[in-house]
């Protein structure tokens, strides 16, 4: 097995078709098929199979795909690392950001990187958190900002901040959902949004829009309700943060969201934002590297540092409402 075979294999999986892969590799389709058969013969396992949507990896193929992504990126970086100017950090860095994070972090991170490390080429990818996790797992991302249910230290992760969830709905709806008709003050700002509370027990019949089951937000919501012996009333699975906010603004459903998302995406002041209590629903956010087996290359390390710096500055300026920074004055157990 050599690097060319790995490139061919990754191209086949990314394109989902031997024919499309052949076009990208500038060879014939039979040649690509033969190369895949040769690679499978060398490894002694089946790597690809035809599915309803084209060529897909087998379980062994998924493992190879994940590791091949990391190896190819590292291989491509070797020549640049050897030939680059001394003390100049450059190269591409792929960063995955959940939408709720991207609306605040992405523009500021771009400016920070351009100012401090102009040789670093950012590749910013925004999506729902579950998909970002998958991309990091298979090696498509160098860094990803991910949600965690607890603040326990983990390898290859740098904690950033924590945030609480709020029940968000229309304050002027003609028939507000039961359980939130007395929700209180309109959330015209972060200060007014934090004025009132709502208990989980009062939300059991409130129709909610939430992401699908792959999302950390949905997993967290389901778990908290289950721990109280209840089931959330999910009116629709919505895989877009912006669409969730638009539906909430229509007055037909509510959502459980962090304050920062509401403040960044809403287009009307007629929203009531109530802090959820009994229990408080909290999640933790960390920036994660693709592997805990080795230190990331210099470009990845400086971007990770930039994410921490930018997040801290935005929070300290009050430009990222609702987040609580990690206390970095004391050492964290399990971390150097």
C-alpha cells in the first residue's frame, strides 16, 4: 500500500462513484476499479460496496478512510514544512464550527488569523454539531469546536466555555403555547433575557423544535427530560439553527437554545427568553484536535490558540452573551 493508493481510495469514497473518481483522477473507470481490487487484495479485506446512493465504504473501509485522511494531510504538509522559511508558520487548517458558534467565532477568528499568521489558510466549515463531530472523527477536520455534557478533561481537547439553555418563544403570540403564556419580559437584550426563569416541569406540553438525534443539543434535551421521567414535545426535527429561530419567531413553537444563538439570529424583539431551572440545563464547549496520539502541526496549534484568544476577548467585551469562560487560573486535573 502506498500514498497513491490511499489518494485513489479517498477520492472514490468522497465522490461516491468509480466513474466520478476516474474523472477526478484523470484515468479510466476500469483502472480505478482495478486499483481498488488491488488495494483490497493487499489488505485482505473488502473496502467498498455499492449502495443505493453509489459506492460506500464497508466498516473496514471507514476505518481506512478516517486514517487515510489524516495521513494524506500530513503527507502533503511534509514538503511545505521542509521548504518553508524558518519561523514562518503556514499551511491549510480545516476548522469545523457548529452554527451557534460560527456566528460569533468565525469572523473574529478569520481576522485574528489574517493579522497574526497570514501564511495560514483557514478552511471554515459550518454545520450542525453532530455532523461536525463526524467530520472530525473521519479526519476531514484538523480542529472542531464541539459540545460536551460535562466539564471533565479529555485528551486532545481544550475547554473554552459553558452556557445554559433558555426557553425561547414569541411574547406577543395570540395563543402562546401552554406553560409559557406567563413567560414574562421580552428579551430586548441579554440583561432583560435573564430576568425570568421557567421550570422544566412547566414545559412538558410546550411544543418544541429541535435538531435531530445526531445533534448534541437534542441528546442533551432528551436526556434531561428522561431524567425527570418525561418526554419533550418535539413538534419537528429542524437541522438548521436559523430555521429554528424563524419558526420560533412565527409563534407556532418554542425552542431550547443558548442565549448567544438567540441574540445573534433573531430578527424581532418580540421573543421571550426564559432561563430553564429545576434543573438548569448546561453544556460545555471545547476545541478538539483530530487525534490525541500526536501533537498537531504548527499551523493547527496556532489556530487552536487563536480560537481560545478570540473566544476570551469576545466574552470579555460582552460581544458573546450568555457564555461563561473556563477558569484558566488553576490547573485542570488530567491536563498538562
